[in-house]
C-alpha cells in the first residue's frame, strides 16, 4: 500500500536523510568530545562534583603540563618507543615485502595472512602472551638468551632499563605485518617492463631494488611512516597492559597516552589531562608536517647559462 503524499519524502531531502545517521554519530562521538576537551583544557574540573564545579583557569593547565616532569618523561618514553619500534618496522617490512613478492606465487596469500595476523589479534591476548615470554624465571626469551649466550635471567617487565625494549619488541612484532601488506600492495603497481628493461641493460637485483623499487615505493613509504609516527606517539594499549596501567618501574614504560589516562582517571584532573592531550596533538601535527617535508619532492632550480 503506497504511503500518503504527506508522508512521502521529497527527493530533495533524501540525501540528507540518508547521511543523517553518520552526521549525528560524528557530532555526538567525534566533534563534541573534541570541542569539549578543548573547552575543558581551560578549566579546572573534578567530574564527581558535576558540571557546575568547572572553573575557568585560563592557561594554567598548559603551564602546569609544561612544568610537569612526568609529562616530559612520558614524552621522552613515547619518542623512544616510537623510534625503536617504528624505524625497524620499515627497514624490515620493505625487503621482506620484496622477498615475498618475488619468491612466493601460489602461497603468497597464506604468507601475507600469517604476517598480518598479529595486527588483527586482540591486544590483551598479545600482552598476556608476551608477559609469559618475558617472564624472568620461566620465559622463553630468557631461556633462549641463556642457552645461546649464557646470560643471567633478565627482569624484562620490572627493570627500568629493559621494559622499554620489551614494549618496542611487541609493537614491532605486531605492526611489521601491516607495513608488509602496504608495501606488497605498492609493489604490485610497479610495471614489470621497468625490471625487464633494467635486466636487459645488465642491472643486478640490488641495482633494480635501489633505482626502481625504492623510488616507486616512496609514496607508500611516506604513508606508512606517517601512520607509524601518529600511532607511535599515541601508543597506549601494549604498555598499559604490560605495566598494569602504572607505567612500570620508575615510570620507564609510561607513554604520554597512559599519563593522560592517569591524570584524568587516577588523579581526577580532567583539565590538565585535556591540556596535555592538546599539547600531544601539536607534537603529532609538527612531526607529521616534518615527515611531509622530508618526503616532499625536491625542487631543482634551473641554472642560468
């Protein structure tokens, strides 16, 4: 039975009605939290006292964050982990992707799936597994190191000097497969004619990799490095679970994201936490801009005769 004319939707409004679910969800769960956190960065507020307890403090939260030793230490920890886990990801993922692309034909999909599996595995499951592997007395890592090099057992998860390397290993293991998939997708777009012409000209595999593969992968390398920079500076789940949400001994595993969480939910200072989150945003934006500049094509000035 057709609807009455008064209930029919005009074709003019149909696109807006169809888009309305996304727009509503974006405003409620995307834009509103962003704007509210910016507003909260200039307030002092304890949520248990209600919204009426907010007091405007201007830039005091930002000044407190810039003078807070723990905030700076969390930034150093975050930068260390981002570099220690992010750089090896790409140094390993690029040649590994080239090897898979050239060596596997029928089994390629299975090999790619095996490397991509850690990325889609639950972070909690990964952290529990590596907690057992890094166990001081019964962990396979210490048993392997003891068998190969005769080293004494290392307290990976409690020693301030070893907790960051342990976290970096986990992050590297989890995300290297994701980068392999990215580079494999880019490798399939490189014309085979380039390699055939290079082979006819006598170029070896390393020369083809250096002069054809790497330049062709540059846009994807820029994309992957940008994702690594953003993800590394927002690192939260792995160190949070491994350190019990406290940052570990001497706060050596406390990233900035963990410190923001603790500032808000452990210390009940949502204003300072919001200010720190915006400072972290500016750091991420600055490093993303620097990455863009580093990968931007260089302009060569024409020489005058």
